[in-house]
C-alpha cells in the first residue's frame, strides 16, 4: 500500500474508492465494465428494444446481422426463423437470466446462511442433520437434480428458481458453517457470552460478520453458475416458458438453423459466455481480496 | 483401513438411499398426477381411477414408498409406458454409449490436461503460461452446450470435416467427447501445474539435479511420477462428472446415451424410466466417489491417520 501523498487531489472516502479501483488489474476493469454493461442492458434494454415472443414478421426471416428490416429498423444481430430481432431477444434474455440468477442466489443464500449458522454455531444434532442432508444432496449431481425438479414442476420462471435454489443452498450452508465453526470458540465470542449476550445477539453481532465475506464470494461465483444452469434448463425445454425470452431457448432454436443462420445461436451464447467469464473474474478478485493470505 | 472403508461404504449406502428418496419425493409428492400426465387431459375419470389403482397411486405415501423400495431391491423400476419394456432395460441399453463418450472425454482431459499443465509449470509465468491459465478460466466458464454448438458450427457446418450427430463412427465421437472434456482440461491443467511446481521445490529434485541428471529426466522420471498420485485419484471424480454432465452434450449431438433418454423421458413423463436413469447415474456417481476415497486412502497413508 502506497503512503497517502500530501497533495491528494481526492481526499476522503471517495478518493479511497477511486484509488482502489484504479489500482485494480486490467482484467478487473474489463470484468466490472462487462457486468455493469450487461446489468444496464438487462434493465433498460427491453424498454428500448422491446421483445415480443408472439410477434412474427415473415418478410424478415433469418436475416443476417446488420440488415434493415421491413419496418425500417436495423437488426444489428440479425433475425430468427420467425423474423424476430435477435438483439431484442438477447436483451430480454439478459433480463430473464439476471432475474433468475439474482433471486435464486438470494433465496438459496438466505436459506444456506440460516442453515449454516445453525449447524456451525450450535453444532450437535442440528449440525448432524443439516450436514448429513447436505452430504446426501451433494451426492446427487446438481444438474440432474435441477433437471428433475424443473421437469416435474413444469416450465415457469418461478419453478426454475425453485429448482435451482434447491440445488444451491447446500453450497452456501457449507461455506457459512465453516466460517461459523472457525469463530465460534474464539475469545471475543466467549467474552460476549460471559457478558450475558443471548445466542441471537452473538450470532448477529459476532458470528455473522465473519461469515459474510466468504458468503459474498460464493454468491458471486454462484450467480455465474446459476446463469449457465438456467440457460441449460431452457435449452433442454425445461426452463422458462416459450412466452419469455431466454438465452438457452434462443440457442436451442438456433441449433436447427446452424447452416443458414449461425447468428441465432452465436449471439446469446456469446453474451452468456462474456457475462459468466466476467463474473468468474470478479469472483476470483473478491476471493483474493477477502483472503489476505493470497497476497503473500 | 478396514474401519475407514467400512464407514465410507456405510456413508455411500446412505447417500444412495437419500438419492432414491429425493427422486421419490420429486416424482410422487410434488403436485402433479402421473395418471393424468400419462393419459392426457382427455381421459375419463374412470380411466384415471383405473390407472391410479394399477400404479398404486391410491395407497398412502408411506406405503407407496415401501413398495417402491421393495421394488428397487429386486431391481424393479416398473415398465416404461413409452417403450413398453422394463424401465431398467431401457436405461441399461443406453448406458453403453454414455460410458464410451465419458471414457473418450476422459482420454481427452488427461492428455490435454497433462500436456498444458506440465508445459505451463515448466514455463511458469511466461506468456504461454498466462495464455493457458486464461483459456482454462474461459473454458471452465463457457456453457458446455454452447461450446458444443459452436464446435459443430465450425467443424461440421463450416469446415465439413466432422459429423455433428452420432452416426456410430469414431469421427462422430470427437466433437461430443471434446465438448464434454473442455471445461475439465483447464481444471486438470491447473491441478497438474500446481502439483508440478510444488514437487519441483522438493529436496529429491535438487538431489537428482546434483547427480547431474538432465532437466528432461528429472521432470519425466521424478517430478511427473510424484504429481500423478493425487491426480490419478481425481480421475474417478471426473468420470462421475462426465456421466452426469453428459446429459446436455448428448442432447446437443443427438448422442444415443442415458442423458438424452433422461431428458426425453422427463418430457414424455415416462417416470419409471426417469427413476431408473437417475438411480443408475447416481449409483455410478456415488460408487466412483467411494472408489476415489478408498483409493486415495490406499495410495496416501496420511489420509488414514486423519480418519483413524
């Protein structure tokens, strides 16, 4: 860490944040920029370029990227087999992907946090039950569990979220349990107990803060993996219904037109790949930042 | 050692029971009437009631569960209503192609993973090392079904040198096996790189160098052999992953394996086959994990001390 210069142009908290951002490696800037771009695109994109899954436009079928459509607009990423704009489908799919990933990670993360705290802090039979349950579930390949649940529940965004959250909570529970276990018997927790703090107070004020950084790292990584899982389910026809755009279902459509219209499958896949790689880089950076040992 | 194997075996049996129970709960307890799904929405109430009685769906759930477990002990998963054969036969018939695909994916992973990993370790922090580590990150992040589609776009549609769907030839195996392997090539490469770098700092390497052995001999005879021990045990885990993750790749390349059977059976609500496929895959997966743990304990005596 550089000692602060006297003629610091940006003093205070803002300055500290700016300096930290500027000190990050180039791949961090790339990843942060990409994630921001996609979040903005997912939130605002569908407002600018609306996607209507039911609309068809026969004269605009399978047009290559950059073609002018019959209504005068330019299809920057081409059109699909029913004349829908791929850019609009990609933007709408971004929103679906983002929604599913965020809600899944929040739900699975909260359940995992609660279970992990219970198991790690109280130990005993609570730990026994939760850990065995986790062992049993992890012995079941998570992709297959998601396919099974999504297939049985039927195609809807809520069901995809349920299926994916069920497969993810264990990962969060394990992370939190590990951190809770590590601080449970430290002196500052003992002293709080001696001072008469309740279990609830100890959990929230003493245990929780040290569980949050690893939980945050896990959540970042899981957002990327959940996006891939959602796209995989939709690709198999078990994800969101056809009335909603999803990168997975657009890629599945594109598979049938690889010879004539490669852009249908390529565009959403490239978007997914870029986001997931960026989130992976961010996850690595967060892990390094939360673990001082890696700097040595 | 016996105690460790015994405890690990008990754990594996518990996991298999758990997996069977998860499948049972998903298929029978969650909302949705199998009889209605099989007969369709036009079925009369009498037909529905008849099929429900035939399938034993009128019994209380605990009774159904016991019947189910009894059936499984006799390896009886029921009949596939779509194919008219026993669900287990329908499933085992498709297991062969999946195993072939997984085995080839394993060959790709091991060969490419060792090549890239040991090259990266011997040229640590070079441009090539960085390139390998970046591509391994990208390879692990890319969704497998998209890699598969892009590979078939390039090699099957563009260059027209490889078939994009299964036709029984060796050439049709290359694309799906490579697609399945790709995410794990980077993973194994990283493992090999770390392992080699760690071994390179060991005393015996300095001794070997001091004896005047060439870099090549030190690397291939001493270092690589010692990195093999922990990595060989990981290959069992890989095989389990290939069988489970093969589902998507099999669908992309129309590979006639167990994973595609699973997706088809879920789509057509052929639940007896779904149960059989999931049980077979999970048993493979858990057994491979068990073998890995036991093998690891056998190869590395320190593991036993920790578990004693």
